[in-house]
C-alpha cells in the first residue's frame, strides 16, 4: 500500500493534470482527488495503468495488420506481385530470387505468415527437393539451406555455391524465365488404367448377329 507521503505526491500530480479540464469540472475533481485515501489512490493508479496498456495494444494492432498487408511475400502469395514459381506443396511455394547471389538461388515461402525462424519440416522438405534438382541441373560445389526472416516473414533460402559468388545482382526476365523452365516441377498425370476384357462365363453363348436385311 502507498505511504501517506507517496499518496500526497500522487495527489499533487493528479491536481496538475486536471488544469486543462473544463472550468466547471475542476472543483468537483479536486474534491474527489483530495478525498481519496491511500488504498483508493493505489486502486485508481492500477486501473489507469491497465487502461493505458489496453489502449497501447489497440493502437499497435492496426500497425501490425498494416505491416502484414505491406509484406512483399504475402503479396506474392496473394498474386499481387508477380513471381517465378518453380514448385510448391500444401504449405509452401518455391520461387526464384529476383536478386540472386548465384544461379538457381531459390526462396521457400510458407503460405502462412510466420515470424519465427523455427519453420515446419515441410518447408525444409521442399527446400531439399529443390536443392536436389539444382544439383542435378547446374552441378554447384555446395548448396546451403538456411532459415531466415525478411520483412518479418520467415522463409527458407536455397543457395547454390559455385565458388565465384561476389554480390547480388538483379536478374533479367529472360534469365528468370529460362531458369524457371529448367527447374519447374510439372504435375505428373496419373496413368490411365486399361480395363481388361472380362472372361466369358462357361456355358454362356453369344447371340448370333443378324445381317441387316435389304428390301
């Protein structure tokens, strides 16, 4: 509980804060402040602190939503920004990095906006699948797979290393389109099963086919 000295200091602070209130309300507020005991003052401060915290959270929520709306990767997922997709699974898509460090630089983007680098295993499963294809097509010396967060969106980076990497460079549309053609995974069509002719039952005779009559 507040001491009498603490209570007196708080009352003085509260009296200073009501100066800007309408003149007709000030006498009533002054009387209310001065009549509060130590316990009532402490409860009053706690209520105000809780209300301040609630207002801060309410103000922060629209900001978070706005940041999410401005997230480049969410815009890519929603089709608002064009990308060069090469593969996907239920929870992720794989796209070419438009500012690659090396040939075949790929990003695995979770379809759900995640802010943690502890991504689910299905993100890494897709990354490994892509890495295997890159190794087969382009023969890099090494392929690094790592998780990171860019613009508050967690993703997995698949980075082939050939030994001549210097700096990122914006890829042309022609370069990206050519890479996409070589790395894209097409959905496999299910083979159509041919129905085997049913064996004739013993004793079952076929009806003779009559030739059409001519008048």
